[in-house]
C-alpha cells in the first residue's frame, strides 16, 4: 500500500469496516449509534495508544475485540461496572479507603489514585499513549476486582465501599476515554 501512488484506506472505509466488525463482535442488536460509538472509540484508542513516531497499523477485527488491549475491551469494562451499579439500589456511597480489605480493592483504589498524575505526564510529554496504557492497566484492575469482589449479596458497609469503587472507576474510565 502506497499513499504516494494513491493506494490506501480512507478513514470512512476504515470506520465502516470497524462498524461491521463491532456489530459482528457484539452479537447483539445494538443501534447504529451504539455500534458507531464502539467503532469510533476503538479506532481512536488504537491510534492514540501508539507513540507519536510509531508506525500505525489498524486491524478492525482486533480493535473491537474485548479480549485484547483495545478500546472495546476498556468500553466492556465500563459496561460491566454499569451493570453492577444498576443492580444495586443505594444512594451515593461514601468512601473510606481505610476500610479496604481485599487486595483487588486496594489495587483498584491505588490505580484510580494515579489518574491525575498520568494525565499530567501525558500532557507534559505530549504522549497520549500514556493514557491508553493507563486505561489498559485500570481495565485489568477492574477485571480483577470484578472477579474477586462481589458488590451484591454482601453486608451493607462492604457493599457501599465496593460500590464507591465501582462508581469511581466508572468516572475515571469515562474521563480517560473522553480525553482519548
């Protein structure tokens, strides 16, 4: 493929392929707007997860996979958290880090606390890929928390602590993906 010879993909074509792959990957009847959100988010994440001077290749199928380091996998982590939040009826829970007991809770709280510093260093170094790396690491901490720590079916204080982590994680994921 040579852009000098007029060969290459137009962004519209890449987006169209991404939307098709996103629709196939979800196996759900999502609205066109939702599919487009997944495809655009995955494309942006893929482009911004690379260093400024790194050659960018794009694989639409890989970009919308929730099983690899992609924007779609980060979006999926957000959807999981949203599902937890919807299942729990409680007001805004108060958070006290001194009550964290499980290692997954502690690691998630630590990762969340690194967000402001990560944003600052990404801006200072003109490297948005630092935010993509952070999003991936946060997603991994969220997935471990999801696996290890139930929010429903536990006593009220523990539920509130974990729900506060869920909501904080949703806020930070939303912010980091919004920046990217």
